[in-house]
C-alpha cells in the first residue's frame, strides 16, 4: 500500500539541505545610445560617392519625438521647412494635419515624392531614407517592388 510501513520499520529522519539559488544580478539592457562614447571608429575613412547626392541640400530636423532629420532640396525646404515635423525611431518624419475632417499623419517622404494615394509606396533609389530629393524617390504601385528597389539601392551604395 502506498505510504504504509510495517510497525517494526520506523521511518528514518532525512535532512535535506535547503539552499536557495543566488539572487540574479541586475543587468542593464542595451538602449538607444545617444552619444559616440565607447564606439570604435574604423581605421580607414569611409569613401562616399560625391555624385550620389545633389548639391545644395538643406536639412529638416525633427522638433519632437525621435531625433532624426531629412535632406531636401532648397525648393522642398521652402515648401516643407515651415512645418514642425515629428521624428519616429525608423528615421522618418511626419506632421499632423486635418484631412477629410480628421487629424491624420502626413509623412515627409510621401509629400516630397508627391505620393498622396494610400495604395502607393515610396522607394529610395540609393537606399538612403534621409535623402528626400525627388531624384532619389520613386513611387510604386506594388509594395514588394518598392522594398526591393530600396534594398537594391542600399546594396549598391554598400558596393555589393
């Protein structure tokens, strides 16, 4: 029977040492680094193709949100530089505007490309998503083709 012992056999006292596992050490999780402290710089300078970017670019910085910027032509800067742009971690900029009676986000890269339809996607020809000159933007009807175009631009810029 389960748990039954004859009277002649007495249960033996067993001592089990009780040891608790050590308390875990608190680890700091990696976060977004806000400065260049501790980063190793490459020994040789990175060469940039001067023909890849148009001359006279101007910079639009985010006012709120994630710290990011976009490079635009002087004509685009005159048109879009007056707005307060909000940055997102992916590096894109948007502003809130009232359209069709609702407050909706307006993305800077879509404005620069002249892409106002929701069924269209913007690709970055050289892969640099900060360069919003019209010569670097192309509008696609197919999302996969837009992603492929941006990916190919990044690979070409990397020299692969």
